[in-house]
C-alpha cells in the first residue's frame, strides 16, 4: 500500500513466491512503478481508506513511510478487512525521536512541530491497530546512521524531497535554503530512527 515508484514492490516480486499487488492513490506514481516492475506485479489505483478488494483477499500487507499521510483508523480497518485469517500487516515509519533530531530542523524551524503531529509514537499506533481489530500488534525500533555530502543535501532541499515541505510556507523554505547554502558543512551525518510495526489478524 502506497507503492510510490514501485521499488519495494519490485523487490518483493523478485523474492516472493506469491503474487504482489502494488497499490497507490497517485496515477503518476503507478505509471513509474509499472515501468520498473517485473512481470507478475499487478497494480491498482486506490486509497488505503477504501480498498477495492474482497474481504480476506491477502496474506500480507506492507507499507513503508506511508501511515503518516493516511487517516490511520480508517486505513487500518480496511487493511484488516482485506487480510485473511492469520494475515499480517507490517509497516515502517519514523519514530518521533527521528523527528526531534532531524538535521533539517535547524534550517526549517516549523518542521519539527509539523512532523510530530504526523508521525505517531508506537503506543498510539499499537492502540489504533487494536481498535481496528488486529489481535496482536508490536513495534520494533531500529536506528541507522547516514552521511551525505553537502551538494547532495542541498539538492534534496532544493528538490523538496520530503512531503513535509508541502506543509511549510514559501518564506520559510526560501530562508532555510539560503541558510543551508551559507553554512552547511562538507558532510552531513544524521540518524534514521525507525519504527517497524507488525500486526496480526486473528
């Protein structure tokens, strides 16, 4: 769900012994995904809150950095509906600790508050999954360090590479870019703080 450009769907299709459906609400993303996917991947334009599949149709449902843009209670209920008995939902999202320490906060002061409202903590996600009818849910934390050079960092800012930029004012974006161009170091090191959530259907 939320397949985007299809990289994850393609990887699953190459490794899985089952059919893979790539679902996204954006026709533009699905067009890119179709071009890169191996044969056997099927595509559907749909929102997570209203899936056009029969009850119990799938064994697994997967999402990567998607839940923060969904109506989570509705989406979780729909994902449970389309999973068969014993089915699992697995998704990766950013832990709020990632938001607190993100390297762009220095340049875009509103970013922390905007993303803390979108990236829910583990206890909230688990409570929502149980309320949606999942019998069991747990969250794992995973940390990873990354480094990017100055020019890559600036390219990402100029390209507004994360959806949070859509929620900032143009004035803040322009000011933050100017500050980054003035004082970004030659290398930017930062942490990725992940939550991997696994929920099982009875």
